[in-house]
C-alpha cells in the first residue's frame, strides 16, 4: 500500500464540514462525484461512499482505474449525496467541495480491514465476492482497491433528494472547477431544478438508478449538454437508456465474468 500524492495544492481542512460529511455518508447509499477534466469538460460518475475512520472515501476496484486517476488529478471534486432510498436514520441530502488523495491498496489489506464490512452492508452484490474467508480467497481480485480519500473543504448548497431517474445531476464548469446542480427531465427536455445557476457553455447531465433494496442492477448514464440563456440543450436523448430491472441469471453470470476479467486485467497492468 502506498499514497499517491495529489497533483493539486491542499486546501485547509474544515473540521465541521468533515464531521457533517462523515455523519451523512454513514447513513447514505449511493452518491455522485463531479469534477472538471484537464480539457475543461465537466465529468460525473456514480459511487458508493464509504468511511475510513473520519475520512470519506471511494474504494475503486481495478476495473475503474481511469476513473480513480481522473478524480485524483482534479483540482477539486464535488461529492453529492441525494439518493434517498436505502438510507438510514439521520440522512439528509448534502453536497461538499472536496480535495482528493489517492491511496494504492494493491493487496487489499486496507480495504478489508477498514471498509469491506461497510461495503457488504451498503452494497449487497458485494456479498457474492467477499462475504466469507472462502469467498475472499476465490475472488481475490475483488479486494485490491484504489482508494480515493475526499477531504471536504466547504459545504455546498443542499441538493434536492433524488425522487426518480428523471432527477439528474447537472454539471458545468467555471474557472476549471465544477458547478453542480440539478436538472429535471420533462418530455425529454431538461430544465434546471436546484443549485446555483449553471455556468453557460458545455455541461453534463448525469443520472443513475438501481433496483432497491438489493442493488442487483445499478445503471448510470450521462449526456453532454450546452447551457444557454435559460435553456439546456442535450446532444442526445437525456433519459435512462433502458428501464432498470433485476438481471436474469444468464446476464448476471456474463456480467460477473466480465467484471472479474476487467479487475484482473487492471490490476495486472497497474503492477507490471
């Protein structure tokens, strides 16, 4: 295990923001992170937020190396917690601006010691891979992680709870930093629904949905948009590409084989 130094200056930690983030993440299910890439394009993905002591983290399996590195290289990362399903008492929709640091855990020791139990509780499909010592040995490739630590430096405007897949995250960019808000789809058209006024120019709509409470099918999608004066123009249909439904046994088997192969390939490339 080793720490990979961030490529951005560290901002002063804000204890109150960190404590609030820990409380919310401890009762959350799914979340989203948004950032701006080196070309100035807004980006966003769905994540399962976890805790490492009093640090908020995202533990990427090695099929998601590109996403982990992209987030670690961003100047700041916005963490948005707005999914209201599968949450515990005390949950509230909240968002933070964070700095990030990547921790390399190629043996999986840190993940197993401090985060595995959380993931097993929060993400039921993980139980197929690591719910016992025997499963951990069989699915050894599931345990190595790239752990992104998110240090909240400011609480952002509270998001509206996500009510259905039509409530999407709208990400635009100002001065190389993300501006995160919401957009509501109505009849295929997107309109801003919460958050600060989106910055004019290129933007991104990000949506996600899952089968709750089992999370057997977790689907995310994104659509580039252009934000103009009072309107959001999508480059393609902005809704979910297909309804979220419990996968068939055949589709689950095929998906798990592809997942295992991608994790092993990513880990081999990282350690070679």
